[in-house]
C-alpha cells in the first residue's frame, strides 16, 4: 500500500518509518499526529500525543487481548492505567483520552512520560539516519530535510507543508498506518482471527436478530431447551444468544458459535471462556439438534452456510470430532492471549 505523492514533502521518508520496528509505538505515534492535524493543530504537546496513543490502542489491548509483543510497553501501560484510572475496557475513546489527558494518578503521568524516552525522536530516524537524540532535536528545529515535525522538550510543531498533506490525504494515510499495524500484529498473533477488525472499536455491534430467529424456530419445534451452563429452562423471549467462544476473540456472529443461554449467566460470563471439559458436549448437542431440525424443516436457511467452516459435508450430519477440532484450538489460543475462563458459580 502506497502513500499519495507530493512534491512539497518527502513522502518516501514517511513511508519508510515502519520499515524497521520492534514495537507498536511508531504506528500509534503517527496516528496521534494525524488526529491532531485533522483537528487543525500544528503545535501539540507530547503529553496529548501520548494520551492519544494509548486511547487509540485501548480497545485492541483491553477488549480483544491482542498481544503487542514482549518488548512493547504500550500494552503494559494500557493495562496498568485501566486500573489506576478506573476506566472500563469498553469505554469510548473520547472518554479515555479525556481521562489520560488529566489523570488522577501520578503513576499514570509517569507511564505516559515514559514514551518520551524514544518515540518522538526515533520516529524521525529516516530523516536523520545514524544521528543521536540530541542531533535529531536540533536538526528537526532547523527544518533540515523537511521533517514531519520539529521536536522540543514538551511539544512538537508539525511542519506546515506536512499539515496540509496530512489533512488532504488523512483517510489514505490512516489506512496505510492500520494496514502496516495489522501486518505487524498478525506476525505476533499468527493464530488470532480477524486482526484488522480488532484495531478500532466499532461504532456499534451488529445485532443478533437473525440468529435469534434461528433459535426461535428451534424452540417452536421442541418447546424449550436447557441452558448448558445453568440447567435452567429456556423458552422464546427468555434467553440470550450466547457466543460460546467470546465475540471479543472471534469477532463474528456465525451461527456455529452461537447457542441460547440463560440471561443471567450470559451477562455474568461476559467475554470469559467456557471450560471445555464441562460445557463442550452440551454445546455440541445443541448445535447438532439445531442442524438436524433445520436440515429437515428449512434446508435452504442461509445461516446454514456458515457451518461450512466446521464441515463441508455438514448436510450429511455434523461430526462431533470436527466441531471439537475447530472449537478447542480457539479456546486454547484465546486463553494464551489473556482471556480468562469463567470460574464463578452459575446464576
């Protein structure tokens, strides 16, 4: 993916910023600068930019549990600040930014200031290869080689030509950053699905209306079902559609991962993982029942196509081992990425 050409600024140097990186700092730093430029700012405090970096990465770290790598301190800072500032994992980015801009904890200030040690000046290394920190500060202030910004102790000043370029091409530049960030994170999370869609918080979660209709039809046929978690009786209008493997890991609503569940349990389970030894058989039996009923009564149902992910021959009957071979690795990988198992007593 290429950046738009400009005769006014050295695009090749900006494009090379991500050529050699071992952490996510540069991606989130440039996103922060882009946000500021879109708001018409040239002079921006470093503290504001650091707050923007963490608020942008917040959802990826806290909700989707994506690993940033062993050396990356953004992930560690976000996780620690969540507790220090008592911010919800699914809070709006604007609220997170506001709280980080005016933190209540002195330790939060320290965590934010830590990024000043390396990020602002090393980002400009394509403009000044082989130069040390002090040289980069001086050369950027002299506007040598038209850097993206001039560096000062507590702020940056974005070059006026670069502000115009960033504003004019903001959407393409943002896509360029996220594309490179997705590639970077995919390498560190090779078995995690749908990395690109886990980089920003979606405006809204898609509804489960069609999936609820799917299970309503089953209830019309059998009258009631038993919640695999609580043993409670489930009837139409008295259940939640439950993601067996949490949505925040799979980031989809495919029917093979959805079952009806007790409302109280679903709310308390949140994004925790089910214990396979305890719940898989019940989960599989519900899925098998649903598939058998639909293949008999409504074989043209569009949602049935989603079972191709489990078994291309699902029309001949779903295979328990194939289902397990899909679900069990997802649970294992999610656990390895920081998702916790549900251990509380069912409602």
